[in-house]
């Protein structure tokens, strides 16, 4: 969908990044008389454990398989705890070699309604369980859930615009606003059409089309690179080959990009390789605990005990709330100046709602990382570290690990596909020579919430620098390539938010380029004159 004409640029641009754990929002305010703008992050509810206030932990979108099994949500907006959604993932749908195991469940329920409804009696296998939850939210279709989320988000955006727009900008209802969005590649088979249409129906686009939701035109990795180029553009040259590792709360998308034109900031995605990453995601709940929760809820419903079931659901919800495991995983590996802080402790104890003795139990098992004692949930940090290590480095006979996947992508897919792509411009540093089959990547760029994690970044970088490469048998000549030490490792200033920031900047560049082209045409001598 086209944006404004050359005579009407928008007053504001809103960028929405739909992540698996949260939605991130950025906004730029544009003055009619100036091209100056600043990309601002939209803050949400303050988190008492971290300084990350720009994450909105609530989300719903269709799963890759389509149908009513729409996606996710956790926590409520801006302190109003009246809306939650429950979802269980299906490990059977994934390649077992790509992951150690899939996250069992993300548990959330409405807090204000104690009426319980059991959606399934099947508890024979954890992947078949659809646990009970209170309230009417689960009776809605996926599209209705998505509209609920976006309708709750829109007033926050309007308030932010009203508070930060300069005096010369019109009120929200009278302003021209462009909304740009993207979706995780793992659910983006329709290039975001479903989400774009949902945003329009939720009120992000008005009848007069002053507010417009644009069709998705960038991949997440391209948006990342637009922001990185803004922050660290001097490091890059035309023709650079860049591997973007977008390590989010629930997925890892690795994309190979080529910097086609540094002056114009044009970045092209050559191919991408999605990998599930749920051990970096929300609470890691073992099979036994998951079954106990489902069975307890089923028993409460059969016995007509909605209040008890609500307490159980509240405990379960605490496992995925951002003050618990999510905080532990994000704080892991960071330097902590205060030795008494939660982030510095080997075992962090998090208070949870009334834990019913004998109803919820946890068979700690191997490196589970979560145990219960009275009304405390204990997070064993060494065990969580071990989970991270297995996800990064892999387990023999079970999974490759992220670093091996990256090497396979570098050595195999890159040689077979990227080096033959007609879209690759000559590298400036190679004195105009076309890319060769044994060219190595120039940069690895970290993005996403876990891409901001110092422990994760350091472990991946050390593994790629110091472990020998694994050349594919079909390409023995790759051993003559430069070593992987030649690759530079970068991260955005705010890896969690660089996608939504990049979306806004990319659209601004598009508007500026459009203005320059139209200005050139109308100033060109003889333009539109008859011969």
C-alpha cells in the first residue's frame, strides 16, 4: 500500500515488532518544516527487576499452521491485570535435531474471574494437554484475540503521541500516521498480511486513511541492519556479507544479508534459516509439573472448586511472569555491582501466590533449574546456565547447538547459494572483485532480547572464534577460506528494540528517497515539455 504523496509526509511513524515474548513499539515525530526526527521507544509498565520498560509482554498472532491455534500472550497492559491467554506448543512439529526440547507451556489466566472451564480432558501426554483457565478469553477465535491485543495497545500509542508530539503537530485524530510492522519469520509465511489486516481492523487505520497500516516490506533482519547502519555505519562497506542472529525470547532466526549500497542504506536478505530457541524463552516447565498442573485443574473443575483452581492457575502463571524465569535468563551473565541483588545470587527465590501443598510438585530432574519451597519458587542459576550452554553448544546425539548451526549455514548454505546470487554487489574491500566461493562472512550481528544477553553473546563468539570449522564434504575447498576470526561481532545499542527502531528508520529513508526523486524530476530542464 503506498504511503503519502510527495506533498504529504506523515506527522508520525509507528513501528511494531511482534516478538514471541513481547511487542516492542517505536515512534518518530516528523515536523512539517524539517526532516529532523528522533526514534523514541514507547515505554510500558515499569519492571521492578530490570530497567527494560519498553517491552509490552502481551501478544497474539496465528501460528504457522494456521487455524484457531493462535499464538501467545503473557501479562497484561500497563498494570491492568484483566486479560491473559494460554497456549501450549507442540514439540512434535519441530525438527528434534534443531532443539533440545520445546518449551512445554506458557501459562496465563485472567485474574479477575474465578469461573473455571476445562477445555480438554486429555492428559495422556503433555503435548495433548490444553489446561484450564478462568474467564471467557479462551472461547475467542485467534483473530479475536489478536484484535483484543491491538485494541489494548492502540490507546497506549495515542497517549504516547499526545505526550511527546511537539506543539506544531496536530492532535492524533487529525495527524497523518504511518504504521509499519513485521512478524517473526517463523510465522511470516504470508508476509504479515494477517497482522496488517488485524491492525487495520483494530483501529490503527481510519476511514479517511489519515492513519495507514503499510504492508510488510522488510524482514526483521533487514530492519535490524537499518538500525545498525544508523549507529555504526562507518564500519561497513558496500558488498559486505552479514549474518544476523536474531535471538529472541522464543525463536532464533539466522539471516544472511548483503549490503547492496552503503550510501542508500540498501540491505538485501539472501536467505534465512529459522531455528526454535525455546530454552531461551519463557519458563522452562518440566513434564511432571505440567501434568500436575493440568491434573489439578481437572480435579478442581470436577469437584466444583473454582477458587482453588484459580489459585493453582495463579501459581502456574507466575512461572511465565517476567519477574521470575524471564528475569533470570535476561540477567544471567551480566555484571552486577550489588552482591545482594537477585541477579547476583546462585539461587534466586521469587515469591509466588499461595502454593497449595501436595497439589503442585516439581520433580527437579536433570538441570531443571526450578524448584519449590513453601511459597517460594527457586531459580537455580547454574542449572539455567547449563540449559543455555546446551542450547548454544549442543548435546551429542540430541541437537547441534546454535554455533554448529551457524557454521553449517556459513560453510554449506552460504557457499551453495549466497556466492551464486546475482544480487551480490562487488565488495569494496576486494577491489571490485565478485564474491568468491570461499569468501567468509564479514560480520555477525546480534539482535533480540537474548542477543542482548552478555553471557549468550560471549559464549557464541568464543565458540565461533576458537573451535575449528566443519566444512561440508561437498565443498572441501572451503578450508582455504579466511578463518572465522576475521569476522567482526556487533550488537545494536538496544538489541531488544532494534527491529522496531529499524522499521521506523527504513520508512523514513523511503520517504526521503521518494522526495529526492520527485524533486529531481521536477527540477530537471525540459521535464514534461513537448518536443
